[in-house]
């Protein structure tokens, strides 16, 4: 599910970038379709809407026009999100996700975001330890990465700032159990 979700998410992002640069409405249709396929692969693809909003802002659309540009993507997320949850409502993962999502805590999400960010840098280099434990190196690397990413976003240098937004948003999606546990592939 993850490779397909990544492929369709990237296609949605590319099509949306073309749309906000004035290439025509057919690119928005392509972005919505690609996002739909991404969502059917894995609900974590919903994070693309945040990256697309950032792209719209970087193209000088402003908050209002940027939000309007992203509205069709948000509609697709709402429709398919509801459909996927209804489709997998009796699957143990979906029920478990609903319980976990109701107990969402900010600190746990920040902790997971730093841990995921740190694992981007520590896991490829050290594979001799238990990968389920949080090591101090994970925290240092995660906080360091998040600070560098936020600085890059603040400076707004394209395309590196888009990459930083993409990485943080797509990692942040996984701090909510709902996105991880409720995809069609988990219930079949």
C-alpha cells in the first residue's frame, strides 16, 4: 500500500503544482484523481493536501485563494475518508483506530514526530539494536531534523522548502493512529 500511496501522492502534488502555476483546470482534475487513488491505497495520502496548500501559498495565491485551490482535494479526502471508514467499519483495525483517535494527545504526537524524524537518520546507520526502542540518538536526530526543516520552510527556498514540508506533513500524518490503521488494504 505504501509504494502506491507514495506514487499517487507525488502525482497529485505534481499535477497540483502545474494547476497553481496556471496550466489549466484539467491539472486539478488530475490531482484530485491521483489523490483519490492514493487515498484508496493508504489514507496517509491525505497529507498531500497540506503540501499542496503550501505550494499554493508559495505561488503567491494567498491564504484565501490557496484554501480555495485545495478545496477539491479536501472534498476528495472527506468523501473517500468516510467511504473507507464505512467500508472497514467492522475490521478490528478500524475500531481500534477510532478508539485511539478519540484519545489523541499533542505530546504523544510530538514525541512520535521526533521519533519518526530521528529514525529517518539513525536507522540506516545502526541496525544492531532493537528498532522498537527510542534511543537518545533518535531524539537528538529528530529534534535536529525538525529544527532544520522548520528553518528551511521559514527561508522558503524552493524546492528544498517543499521537500521539508512534505517530509514533516507526511510524518505528522502517522502520528494519528487513524491514518495508519484505516486503509482499505487493512480490512481485506
